[in-house]
C-alpha cells in the first residue's frame, strides 16, 4: 500500500525527497549523522500503516472533490477551498497519524504547521489546487518520521 500512497502523493506534487528533506530539517539539530536511507525506511513503514494510508487517501479525496466543486454544500466547499482559519478538520484528520507516534510527533506537527517549511509552504501557496488537507497530512507524516528517528537515536536510560 505504501507504493500506492506514494504514487498518490506524487500526483499531488509531493515526492519522497520532499518528505525526507523535512524530516532532516526537523531532526538535524538533534542527531549528528542523519542517514537518509533510514528516514526513507521509516517513511515507508509509516505509509504502510492502515490508519495512515486511510488518512492520506481520505484527505486527498476531499481536496480533489473540493477542486471540482463536488461537495453537496457550496458554503462548505468554499470554506475548505479557502482553508478558513477556524476550519480545523484538516488538522484533526492529520494528527490522528501523529497520535500513533507519540508526543514528539505532535509537537513537531504543530511546529511545521506554524513554520511551513519546504513542500508544506509550497502546497500552502499553490492557488491552482486545493491542498487544505494535504499540507497537514504531509506535516503529520514528516512529524511522525521525526519522532520515530528521535526514538531510535535517543540516549537510552532505563527506569
Ligand atoms: Mg490545512
């Protein structure tokens, strides 16, 4: 399923390299030598989880339906298309992904949502398409991968 997920992300302008770049951005201050291949494997593993790919597919399905004005309510279609400030359903769908990867994923998700680095900023600025759900989905995937990486490399102290 991870290949189908990556292919769908690719159709919406998000590549594996974009995701890796953001994970490196999040973790470079904490890990001395970051191995891109390790990040790639972590992202594959995340995208292979049922809860994750269901969120990815659902978020992109809504974005695409909004682009084609297919929602039954024109007002709702407009709210999502313009990513109104108080419409938070996109974040809620995405942080369901972070909940699987613990508190570091959640804090990183909030951080990239605020700073909008790399592909997240580009999706946010792209007025030709609706990426209201996708920018948060991408944020959640990279935040989860950053959390996985942090937990692998942390100095372990048993309690
Ligand atoms: Mg959004």
